C-alpha cells in the first residue's frame, strides 16, 4: 500500500474518533442555544442547559455539546433565561380578595420568591404553609408576621386604607411577648414600625439577634436613621424617614417629632403618623443637606443597613392595561380608583419628594449600600409580579446598570435572607455558588 494512502486512512480515523459523540440525557429536558443572564456571570450566549427532576444538571456552550435527536430538546434561540426573581416587599393581607390570585400572578411574571413584610400571623402563615407543601408550583414565601408597632399603632384596622396589619405594644414587656410568640410560630424575619419607642426598637433587635433573625423596618419616628442603624437594624423599607435625617435641621425635626408624638398619643396611629409626615417630610426635603446625607450614608454603609427603596410605589406609572390579568372585581375597582386619581394633579411637594427618592437611591448605590427590589404590592394599584419589573426599570433610572438591578431581585435577597446560595440567585447547577 502506498504510504500516502495509509496516512490518508489514519487521518480519516483520527477525524472520526475526534468527532464529539452524540450524547443522550435520559428523562431530561434540554434547552439549547439560549442566552443566560445573571448578576454573577453576566450575559452568556448559546448555552445549553440539561434539566432533570426540576433542577439544572449541566450548563455548557451549545457548540461543545453534541446532542442526540433522541433527547427532548427545546430551541432557545432568541430567548433569555434569568434566575427566578424576588419581590422583597409584598402584603398578602392588604387585600384579602386579591390574595388567592397573587401566587399565580407572581409566577406569570417570573417571580419565584416573595417576602411578606406585614400581616397578621394567622393569615400570612397559610401562604407560607402552601409554599412549603408545594415548593415546585408555588413561589417561595418568607414572612415577617405583623408589623411590630408601638402605641398608637398605625395599621390598627380602623380605616380601609389601614387594615389590621400591626400589633401595637405599649411597653417593652409587650414587645418581648410579641417577639417570643412570633418566634415560636416560625416567622422568617421581624418588621419594626414607626410608633416604637427607641427602647422597644432596641429590644426587638436584641431578641432577633438572640434568635438568629433579621429585622427590617421603618425607622421609628422617635429616632433618627443613624441611631436606628447603629442599634442594628438590618434593612430599611421605602428609605422611610431617611429624608428627616438628611436635612440641615434634622435635630430640630427630631425634637419636634418627639413633641408631636406626645401631644398626639391619644389619636389613632394612622392619623398621628400622617400629621407628623405632613409637618416634616417636605420640610426635610426642602432642607436637604448633602453633607448631612453623606454622614448618614457612611453609617448605613459601615453597618450594612440594606435598602428596599420601593420606587414604583411612589413613582408608579399606573396604567389601566396593567390590570388586565387581575380578577374582574378588582380590575373594575382599581380602574375606578385610578380614574379618580387621574383628575388630581400630583402636588409639587409630592413630585419633589419622589424625585428626591430617585436621587437618593442613586446615591445609596454609589455608597455601595446593598439594595433589594421590592414593591409593596398590592398597595398603590401595583399589580403583583408586573410591578417588580417596573421597580427594576426605576432602579435603572436611579443609576444602577441593568445587571446591577437584576442583582437586587436575585442574588441580593438570596444573600440577606441567608438562603442556601447553592440553590438560588443565579443560573447554575446545584452546589455551585
Ligand atoms: Zn409595606
């Protein structure tokens, strides 16, 4: 045999033996050629995912994986895959007629984990139990139980806009009882509220630390943000009362608040709180002091006091078409409510405040204070699920990159809520961080 023929034969053999073998993945679902995006790895095009028993078993570049036609393959070309999203601030108990539809709405918009930040424990517990018994068909649910408030408490059920979401404690001993009871029932976190005294607030944090729980909340009106953060508050919802501590007249405002709390102690909590906000919020925004804000944000960064700005709640682009997927009775009610609102121009003060919130969110981000995306749905005509996407776009408007915004609804909640990072937050196989 001529030498060249032998060489030719060997080359053919080599090429055949190097050709990747067509692989079969039994009982698996395969998505081929998809673009994955997560906050850890960024954007990766042409990925193939092998999914078995509901979990990702393998991720590879599509060109490196030769698949047999025997597999069940979905073509992911032109499509994107992101980790399940979190809404870190929702209330099942705010609108009980909508609550049964909320799981479905969250899933329809890609929200696979939610944190209920206030509702009576007997009510919200049912949603957590449903989630735990159906982990593959119901979003993951974490609950705070009721808002832990002082007296007079704000959400006391005395008006339709203030349903009974809180418990009002008159003393530090009452707070101890409340926290112990919630701990025995099995809440995931605690939520401190605005009418607490500094002593009650510190007790909540002390007990939570002993029990290994995080405390989120509104900074009590009796305190400033620096003391609340130094006391150990883990995260702040809506940046609530931050403006009061970033004003050049912050000390004067705090002293006035303390007076107003005393003089209004026999009024309903919701009315007293509104009176104090009306007297101070816009005044504080008018007296915003950048140096003062820098001082406050340095403390928040040092203490790692995370922020859940809920921008969409205040700057909502409320649109009737957003209500399409709501149950009819609620859709009609919301459309009518919106109609009434459309006739009122937002006050210049309110516009100033919402612009302040957007600017402050950008500044918080520059200070590298971690943010979680949350909405407060269904408060403020925010459709469950859809509103989280609105929140993400507003975070981008505030100065986060799209990938950083995605992080606030994926990796960040997974980190702060101490879940197993090997299972949530990014696109990966179980076990990877
Ligand atoms: Zn809320």
